[in-house]
């Protein structure tokens, strides 16, 4: 079974690169057969990742302590429900779940035939497969969930007692769906820029995806706050923990995005805002994933793995630079059809709303990363706690 899991992840890496090549080829050569081949590759990629998930679940339930991941997060006394939830208890399993959700969404797009976004679909799927290739690469070369121990253990190390809570089922899964869901509007935005289409088509076809992602991210944050209240004894639901903040950041920018999207759909305004907001939201979802897995900040939520942190840093930098460059290159196509006619208007109120949400996001972001900045600049890590956030965020929140 372990070999089957290894083969499925390795084959998934090969298939995802084939899919990227097929979609890029279909775009450059305008070959519908290549596009169809790419669509089928997406479906096969989903099948392979599903096999990998099933194999890992089997190993967790069977208690195969020759596998490092199984030994690290389960033991013989662990109840079955928490053996299943151990699938996302560590880096390797949670990354597998992350890419599986992403490819599931890509598969839904690939098998659904629509007329209003048919010309965008090769670009959309190419972007989604590009994101999936990063995670597939990690699973094969950096965070292999099927890596074996030199010697099998008689029993595993068990699951952290803090993770043995019903919230382990609700919080991580809904949070992942929320994070991954924002990749779809991001992919459509990149497709619109590549096609030099400045209309609101990409916003209309992704409205449900945006609300879907926002809803699940909201649910994940609520369940996470409740879980922390029960298990950690913080005396409240929110303690401005770095990983809590990391989930709040894309929620703030995502909220700003789907509000300003309404203005572009109805008035043809805020085009640049929408592109930048969806880029920022997607990057912040990856940043949140990075914070949990890098161990760069101390948090009860975080896994410590400096190697993964390096790869995530490279990916975030590359994705941000490429999407911003594309936005800059296509700036002439993003000219506003109409301009603000009055300071007191619905459009201006939406713009002010966006500025307030972005101001809040920047304050949370700066407070979260300031310990890293201070350590890099002075060699001493300065802790930023709840008093700072309460003092800064409460006035912005009231506004």
C-alpha cells in the first residue's frame, strides 16, 4: 500500500506537468485536441490524488508504524475518529489534502462546459495546474507522506492532546476549503489579463466561487476561535495569535474584493482594484499556509519545518511578482469606463470601505510580521501582543 501511495503522488506530478503543457500548447497552437487532452489529464490527476488520500487514510487506520507520518501522529490507543483526522494533523497530510481540494475544484471546472467563459478555460486551468504543480512537487521531493522509517516502531507517538477535539474535524477542513477556493477567482483574473479582457465576465463567473470561499473561510475562523476558547484557556475567542491573524488577512481582502466586484459589474469601475485585491487575497492564503508550516513564528497552531518555509517563500515571491507584472503590463486595458462623480455616492462609499478593510489588513499584517522584522534588523525579537492589535484595530473596526 505504501508503494501505491508513492507511485500515485509521483504519477500525479508527471500528470500535472503534462496538463500544463497541454493547456499552454492549446493556447499557442489553438488546438482544441490539446485542450481536451489537458482536461482529461486534470480528471486523471484528481483520480491519482484520491488514490493517495485513500492509501494514507488506510495506513492511518491500520496503524502502519513503518510510515513516518503514521508514527508521528497516531498510536494504538487513538480513537478511530482522530486517526482519520490525523490526515491533516501534520505537514505532509495537510499538503496532500490542500492539493486534492484544489484539483477537485479544477476538475469541476474542467468537466463543466459553459459558453460565457469557454475562451478563458485553457488559461484558468493552466494557472490552477501551475499552483497544483508546486504542491505536487513538495509531496514528492520535500514532504513525502509515505516516507518510511529506518526501523518500524512498535507504537506511534500519538496525536497532540490539543488536537483531540471535535474542532479538529471542522476548523482545518473548512479553513482549507476557504483558502483553496480563492485560487479560482485568482486564476480567472489572470486569464482575463492574459486575454486582455477588461470586462466583468471573469467577475460574474467567479461570484459564486468567491462567496463560497469567503463563507468557508468565515466558518473556519469561527470554529477555530471556538476551539481555541475551549482548549487553550485564552479567556476569549481571539488572542491575535499569528496563525489566527494569517486567516483573518485573506478574509479582510476577500471581503473588500467581492464588495468592489459589484461596482465593476454595475458601473465598469474599480477594475484595477479588483485585480489587485484578488491577487492579494490569493497570496495571503498562501502566506497563511506558509506561516503554519514554516515555524517562522511561534504559535500553538504552527508546524516547525524550515525547509518547507523556504519553498513557500520562493513560491509566494514568484507568484506575486508574476501576477503584478502581468497587471502592470495590461494596465491600459484596465482603464475605468466611468469615474467617481461625487464624493457622496454608493461607489465612493464602497471605495472607502475597501480602504478601511485594507488598512485593517495592513495593521494586522505588520503586527504579525514585526517580530521577524525586528529580529532581522536588531537581532532581538520584539513580541507584539493583543494590546497593540486592540489599540490599532478597534478604531479601524468602528470606522
